[in-house]
């Protein structure tokens, strides 16, 4: 699944990860480096399994925890109305 942010969502890379701004509400979300890697992987056309593999390869995390974290982040982004 390719992730696409809505037209009213701006992103900015920071030294610590990525910041998302919902211009409709003015709410900000700050993604840590693991969240930023997941979002970047999905935006570049990867699916959730690819994002899990990227987390496991880059960080000291087991596959089950990575899968749980990826699923939770995608669910949170959808519930917040940030992704289409």
C-alpha cells in the first residue's frame, strides 16, 4: 500500500525525524526516526511488510514488534485523517 498524505498535510524532515502539519486543524505530529522511516518507505511505494523489513534492518527491533508498530502508525495516521 502506497501512503499518500492529504492535500492539506505538510511534511518537514528534521534532525530527529519528520513533522506533519494538518493545515485544516493546525495540529502537528512529530515522528521519531522509526516513524519517519516507516512513512518514507510507504510513501516511496513500499507496503507494510517492506516497512517492517526496513525497521528490522536499521534498528535493534524484532520483526513482531516492528509489525505491531507499523500497523499502529498506519492506523493512527488514518484515524487522524492525514492519509488518503
